[in-house]
C-alpha cells in the first residue's frame, strides 16, 4: 500500500521502517525535518525498566511543594493555568487507585516489548553500536526516601526487572564523580542509553532514505477520511494515501481533531543543558530522586535535563529553569563544567494525562492510525510502537491488548 507518515521523529521513523519491511511504499512528511523536536533533545535513556505513570497519588502529594518553587521539578506558567485545567483534571482522575492500576498494567505490557523491539530495529539496520547497555542509576540524597522506595523496587523485581540496591560506597565504585550527598542508589543493569538522540534519529532517517522511503517537507493542517485518505497542507495543496500514520508528537492533537477525535494531548516542556566534549564524568545515566532531573553521558557530551513545565507550545522558554537544574547537578556531580560552556534546549514532550500513548485507529477513519503521546518514553517506546503500527495496518492481532492505548478511551 501507499502509506504516509506525518512526523519524522523517532516514532514516525520507527513506524516507517516497520512498514517498509513489509513491502509498503512509505513517505514521511514533516514540517521541519528529522529530529526537529523532542527526538533530538531528550535525555537519551532507554528507560524500559520504568513502570510508574506520571499520574499517581505520590506525584499528587508532591504537587503543592513543587508548585511553591517556580523553578522546581513541576511548574505551571501562570498564563497557561486556565488552558491546562482540563488536562490536570484528567491527571487527577488517572491517579485514582483503580485507574492507576490499569495504567501500570498497560505501561508494563508496553515496556516489556520496548528493548526487544529496539534490539531488532537497531540490529536490522546495523545501528547496534548506537545503544550502550551499561545500566542506569536512581540515586538518593535521603536515607528515609530510599527506605520508602524499597517497596517499589521489590515490585519491579516481581515483574522480572533486575534491580540491585547499593550503599554509598558501592555506588561510588560505579560512579566516582557522584558527591557525598548521595547516600544510596538502585542500579538497573538492564537499562540502556543511546549515543545521542539526534544522532540516532538522523541514523534512522538516513537508513530510511537508503531503503527508498521518501521524505517530503510539508505542514499538514488536516486529515480527511478516504478512501483514499487526504492530507491537507497549510498551503491548500493535498496529498492522498491508502493509509496514514499520525506521529507528529506534540503537534498531533489538531490532526486528530480534524478527524473528530478529541484527545487530551498537551505538552510537558522539558529543559536541558548539554556540554559538548565532556565525556568522562559519568558512565551511565543517573536519575536523582525527588529532584526532577537526570544526567546522561552521551557520546557527544554530558547532558543534564528534565523537569516538567506546563506551558503549551507557544510561550517562550524560561531558561532560568535550566540554570536551576544545573545548580542542582553541581551539588551532586563533582567537577561539573561551567554553565556558560553548555548549550541550552527546551522541547515539548507530547503528554497524555494517564501517561499512556495513543496507539490505534481514528474513530471516523480506520485507515488512519495514531501513534503519539508517549510523554517521557518516546525514545524508549518508539521501536515497539512502530511494530504495533505495522500490526494494525496489516490487520494482525498485536502481542498486547491495545484497548488501554485506544484514542477512543477518553
């Protein structure tokens, strides 16, 4: 079939490869180009060991404290408070125990498939060297918080996720650059990270071009049901396809709305600072409990980033948040380079209140498949999402129940 994918990020390109492997004629369309959004600036962590939705009672308990600090792990831009209220209401609803349990079950089912899918995709394209399998660390600066977290680590072990608990001395054997403020850690030996998110996305794009997947730069403003499906550009021109995949990340909501699907997609704005050439401080990604940031040793340099800012797509960045992340990092990582030597970035995580992506057909157009809303797990879940998109288009039963990911679940 002739299949058009809207979005040249990680999810779109993974879907393009999965569909081209089945003999379809694939075109990828993007308003900018490959790796233009969150696919270039994320933390680079293949975090398939994570099983916690953002929506949870634990997170809700922390919200008042976070909101008292405008530069803390969670902030809402004042001018965006009214627009984000419906999304926040759904977040609270998703945090109810019965809803959270269903979200965890669905997230675990997807995460279990994430690394095998990445292994197949990267191996088939000769990109295995871009994935580093050195594990990942969750570190604590408070013994009481570490003790409270042990029950959660036990839950992860019960799901088959390898997890080793480390004291301060054991931790510093792995990462000597971590300061004495870090008192304990959980080490996940099966976690991984990539060489650099932009490099990986560009490599997927280059491999797509090499296998005769086509690319067109265009701004799609609406999708109309078929057959054939029509894509309407902002210029007024149209394209047609037998099938369409919407994988436009944070910009997917109006395209879904053009087909009658009201999806509560918003953006968690993430910030980072990257230090080119700084490659010796850490050996693996480190997440700092309760601080809202991670540090990742990319091949291109050290990246420090994270936090959540609810502010939509239009407001300018507030890089005072980036400086605040950096200030925290200097407390926990020795010999950090000066802030001015780094490059700052802000990007848009496409986020759904229940922390589950939208994967499934449009209500009014079964020939259109949605694949967006992965939040903090876009890199992690991109390869498996591409495989699931191929299953749906082929009419095969997917290996997991996609009901919890349905665009109609709202």
